[in-house]
C-alpha cells in the first residue's frame, strides 16, 4: 500500500454518531415523555431485506429509539402499501418511516415512497427530500449520501473546486450524492451503464464515488493517483464496487467494505430520526 493511503473508518465514526443520537434521544424522551419512534415497513420475506431491517431495529434499540415494524405479505399491492404508509404518516406516535427496498417487482416504489410525509422521510427517499438536497434547503438527506458527506467531512476532504465522479445514478444514492457534492462546490460528473470510455473520466476524479452495484467493477486503472475513493457498493460476500486491493495502491483515502459507508448509512438514519422527532415534538 502507498504510504499516503489511509482507510476511512466508517465504523468508528458511526459509533460516535450513534452515541450522540442516543444521548439526544434520551434527553428528548426525558423532556417530552415521548421517545423517538421509527416505523419500518417490509413487503415479503426476502432474506437480505429481513436482515437489514432487523439490524436497523437493533441499532434503534441501542440508541433509545423505539421501532415499530410493519411486516406485509409479498402479495401486498401498491395501493395497500400506500394505505399502510399513509396511516403511519398520519400517526403522531411515529416520527420516521423507512420502507425497505426493493419492495418487489409488482410494487410502484415511487408511489409508495411519496406516501411518506416529508417531515417523516428520515431515509430521504421522497421527491421533496431530493429537491431539498438539490437546492440546499432544510430536509432529510438520503442516508447513504448523507453518510458519505459526513465521512468526507470527518477526514477533512475539501470538496470546493474538486472534480467528483459518481459512477451510478440510482434515485437514492447516485443522483442525490451528486447533488450534495455540487452543493459543496465540487464539479460533478455522473457516469452510468451507457457512459463511453469510463476509464478516461474516472481517471480525472479527485473524489470517486462507486455506486454501480457490480462487484469489483472499478480497478486501479480507473483511479487517479492520490484520489479519494468512496466505495458505496454492497455485493454478496461483503464485496464492494471497487477492487480494494488494487485501488488502495493508488488512492490517498479509501473506504473499506465492510466498515466504510455501510455503518454511516445507519448512523445517518438514526440521527435523522431523532432530528425528526425533535422537530415534530417541537423540542429543539
């Protein structure tokens, strides 16, 4: 490994953020008599989704955040899912709502996401939240992009004037992280499955965000020496979107998988749930 390369320890930073969220949740509960509450909604019983939801609920419990789990059968229709989420949006005892995705090929996920009240969209998945991210307004960031920005800040990565290349354009990761980077005065290039000559673009990146969903898709040849590499991939076998062993010989900073972006996503979710509860309870 290059002597300049450093690992960006998302696990350690996330622990601190969760501890901070726990202190705020305890204070909020003491002052208002109401604990922050996150509702998780799961359609079907996909093993990976079940595991993710269980992990998030366990982290909530450790942070003093109540969790209400709504498990729906795989045959649930879009209309039924929207009705469920609308009911949670209208329930004053629920402060944040997380719809675990994917919800199934028969579900109109956008319609389901849009049923989440903006003030309870702690996962940052609605059009309202995306607009807020894009215009620099108050609102909730998509959790993985928000976690990435916190990680960059922690490692004192100055984004102003830097060329950031995002490989991936999903509605909850690629697109919003580009907007957040743009809001920090980075120059942002989006790449995707139809990008021609990807290598020539990624080699110009001062900050490279891998969010393509393909294991070890980006190798050493994609990385500018001294770049900051953020691997937001999560593939079977705990493999990221970056060939870590090859990339770490060129990058100045790089996130591992696991232990990089993943823990920051959950920490951001918990932080934003407490934020939402404080706002709804008007407790600051």
